[in-house]
C-alpha cells in the first residue's frame, strides 16, 4: 500500500513542478513586458520634458522680440526724426501699423518748376538720406513716390501731373541707385494730385502737396 501511494505521489509532484515552472515563465514574460513599457514611458517623459523646454525657450525668445519691437515703436513715436536716424530738420513720419518710415522732400528743394531733373543743390539732402539708408536700413525695400498739386500742366513736356510726378520719382530713385542702393530694393511711382496732404485751395497747401516721399519698409518679411 505504501508503494502504491508513493507511485501516486511522484506524478503529482511532477505536475506541480511543471505548474510552478509555467508560472515562473508567465511572471518572466510579464516582468519583461513591464520593463519595456517602463523604459518606453521614461523615453516619452524625457521627450515631453524636452518639448516643454523648447516651448519655454521659444516663448522667451518671442517675448524678447516683442519687447524689442515695442521699445523701438515707443522710441520712434517719441522723437521720430531723431530716432529714425535722419535727424532734425527732416520731415519724417513713422507708421507702426504699416512698418514704414517716410521722409518727405518738398519739390522746391528737388526740382525747378515743371521740371523732373534734380537740382544740383539737392545733393546735400539726398546724400544725407543715402548715408542713413546705407547705415541704418541696409537691405530694406524703398518706395519713391511722387506727388503734385491739382494745377494743370501748361508749359512743360509732360502730358499731365501723373506723368510729371512719376518722372520726378524716377529721378530720385535713379539717384539712390546711382549712389549705391541696390536697384532691386527700389521702386518708383507717381500719384499725381490723387493723395494730397493739404488743401489745394491755397498756395501753402499746394506747396505741401508738391512733394516726393522716400518710404523705407523697415519691417522685414
């Protein structure tokens, strides 16, 4: 009887042993799986931390840019002529919304009546503007815009005020190009009497309207 009981016990021990081994294998698989998941989670967390730092750096850089632009705008609004670099004595306007600085030169400084050729005496004003453009606004696009009053053309070769204003703008644009401003940065246009800044009913108003504007696009992109 003892022999029979012993024979029955041996298979039972074998079965229990197999079960334990199988259980160990399952636990090993679970351990390996959890270890891999743990490493994956560590990697994702590290990436998230890196993304968070990059975002923080970008926000900091953007804020610095915003602060600098705000400082420049406030400076230009306080003393536009001096802050822009053109100095006192020049008619300078800064438009923060458009991102432009406009230097206005009256036609009496630049041209004889009904003419589009520059006076020889204009070189001092234009040379000063050139030096500022090269020193402070290198690489910026420049629009040269000619304007007239409403008086019709009488004793000049131009068809009308539109043509005269365009030719005067071209004369100033060519001066800038001939003295070192890249031609791909300069464009000229004429508005004739279409954009007055004063009333054409008075001589003083007409004089203000006869002008050439040098518009510097200070905002890039």
